[in-house]
């Protein structure tokens, strides 16, 4: 279980007590809680001990959330929108198979904007001929070269922005990737730049959503995802889940 700090105590002495409680140095505790909240304080494998530690930390003034990384949803659990139909107060998402999803905006609990980074490594192998003195000597100069395999590796990184609509009606959350969605839904507001179109789409969805629906761009900020510990969940999905838990707890998280 992850013990996630959603709010810090006003007293500096609480950090020393917390360090003793979770078996870390004070410097480690301060480092793990530095930066925008929520932050993972510690990973506790024993669920009962995790709950005990969370209760003790809350007595010190922390607000602690518990999260099992195995329960964090990923993209396989989401409805991927490839096209959208927008009206004054409604949104219909269509996936690549043509399946339609009528999204009741009143059921949206949170809209998150984030970035998913994908790294692709391509390995190629080819042969080249090189001069071989030993071979040339043994063959009397008839064979001067030999084939030598050459392996090259090329790594490329791409970033893809997305919007994630968290729903409370038991239907799948809807994710909209900037490089996969058709921007025809913007009509005359559509621009040549996909970056501008994605920002316009995000603004349009926020406009038609109820005013009470919060918008959070925490996951798109540099360093927030990179500061998470390695778990069984993808770091981006863990970050999204942590921010959702904070909102469901009723704690303000600046967008």
C-alpha cells in the first residue's frame, strides 16, 4: 500500500515524528514530500500496518490517502475517444470501432489534463566488410576482408497530451489523446495546429461541463510524474489516480 500525503501539517516538528514513524531519515521525508502534493511518502507492503501508520500520521496533522497500486486503472480500462460530438451540454465519444458512448456531463467528477511519454527503441543489424590482415596472409591475398555484424540502436521519445474524464455513473472513464482524436467537432474553430486544437478542445469541454466539475492539469507538469516511486502501475496512471483520490476526499488541488 502507498501512503500518500495529500496535506502537510503546519508544525515542522511533525516531520521529525513522521520520519521516526515510517523508519526514514528526516531528510528523506522532506525530500519525498517536496514539490506539489499529493506525494508518496512510503510504500508499506502490509495493509494492516499501512492503515496503522496512516492513522498515526493523521494524528500528527497529515492528511494521508491509501492506495493499492494493483488497483490503479490504466488505458485498457478506459474508453478511447477517436471522434467527438459536442453540443451545448452534451458529449458523445466514438472509438475506433465506431462504438458510441453518451457521456452525461453531470456524471463527470473530474477532468484531468496530462501528458504520456512513450519511448521506442529500434534495434537494427547489418553486415559490413572489414579488412582482415590474418585472412589475407593465410589466403595469399585472395581473401582480404571478412563480414562483421554491426548493431545499431535508435531511441525516440514522443509526448502525447490527453484529457481524462472521470465518471461516477459506473461507466468507463473517457480518455482523449491529442494525436488520435478528430478535431472536426470544433467546426469553424478548428486550426491548422494540433496543439492549438487540443487546447481549444479542452476549453470547449470545460465550457459545456457543469461549473462544479473541477479541472486539474497536475499530471502535465514536469517533475510530478517523474517523482513517483516505481510500482506495478504505470507512473502516469498512478499520478492520475492520486489526484482523483485527493479530489474525492474533498481537498483542493490547484490545476
